[in-house]
C-alpha cells in the first residue's frame, strides 16, 4: 500500500518533537517542511532561522519558508509536494479555506489547549494566567474557523510548577506522543473525531506588550500567575524608586507569600537574604527572579547585593 505523503508546517520550538515524530513514523512519507522565514532575534538582531528550519535541515528534508502561505506561494508549495495530508503545529500563519481543500486526506493540527477552551494565538500563556490546573494538547481536524475543528485525541498535563517556557516544552513532547499514537489512523480515516461545543469557547487573545506592566494593584495571586504566563516572552515591568533614583525592573518569577496586607501597593515589606516581599493591593508578592534594565536576569539571592534594597525603597508601576 502506498504511504500517504505528509507535509509538515511549524515554526516554534514546541513543534520540533512533532517533526521528529513524523520523520520516525514508518506508515507515512514525510515529504518536506514549511516554516516562517528567518527573523531578527537576540541582542545583535541578526537573522536567525526558526527551530523547525534548523531541525528540517538537520534531518535532511526539503524546506520552504514562504513570506505568506495563503497566496500564490501556498499554491506553489502544494503543487510541488502534492501532499495527501498536512500536519500543523505552531506555524504562525492562518491556513485559508482554498488551501485546506487541496489535501484529499485533510489538514491536521496539534493545538496546545483543551478545546474549546483557549482557541487562538496564546493558549499556553492564557491558560497559566487564568490559573487553569490542567491543560493539554489535542490532535484536531483543521477547518476555516479558528481552532473550531473536531478533535481526534488528546493528552492532558498538570500546569503546577510550570511557566510558559517549561509548559511549552512539555506540551511539545505530548504532541509528539499524539502523533506517534494517532496520526496514522487519523490520516487513513480510521478515527471518528468529536465535535466541539462552540457555546463553551474561550479565546486566547494575543499577548500585548502593555500587559507586561505591573502596578501592584489588585490581587497578588493574579500577578503571580502573570509572571508564570509571561515568562520568557514579556515579564512584568515596573520601576524601583531608591534614594531619589529610578531603576527599571522586570520581574520574571514570583509567587503569593500572603493573601493579606495593610501596606500600600509597591511597598517593600521584606528584602533580606531569604526573600523580597512586595505589597499588592490584596496580598504580598514574593519576587524570586528579576532583571535590572541592561543587565542579566538573576534570582533574588543573586541580585540582592547589587541592588542593596531597604524597606524605605519602593516599587511603582
């Protein structure tokens, strides 16, 4: 029996384990990979290939990096590879209906949430920000609506102890396991997908830069969750006021020390060798990792001597 030809589309590091899983499946023929073009990253702002770009080259598969898949570039790619099915994970571009219709055995997506909760651009971050105790990854059928297609299979994962970076790694590994266990049957039409309940849909809107501003108003628990959700993409920015000077600070990790406080938001309650506690409107935030503008990210124990904080200093948004 002829093996179905599979075209892989992905960009972010979370997609790499799935690419390797596809390459190892004997029941399919991986014919190539599609990724976003190289982008400027890092301090030198040099053009760097995506994680999938690098992995595909290491594996020896043909690779294309179109600026826009939804136009004639997408037509040319599908004409070149003539795939029977396409597998998508963290590609970063929306696939239009005309291209979805081009594959006789359909398009399959690995999505990092438990749909219909967290459809959209930032499911991992929004899951952590909301404090969801459980998340997962699902193998789903793609259709023109945003993450609205039916679900073939899923794997679940507890969010405890994770930030966005570590949870992305864990979900990437779970996505690869789903491909190993269910992709072949899904491609051959041997699995019956389950339709989503659209009435329960929650959208994971793209993370905006303004969301990384912390003013210490509201609940400490919310800021603690955001510190996990926005690590490592954004962090929580604020200003440290110290002896008449202002220092830009980015908080990377924090947790709730106490649900109660009577101090003004931004007040430093404790800043000894063991901890940095800062009052919020409701509760106290224990800051465990931070970064001074222009310097490296450090744990509080590493940053303490350089900052020389006292409880007369304070943070403001």
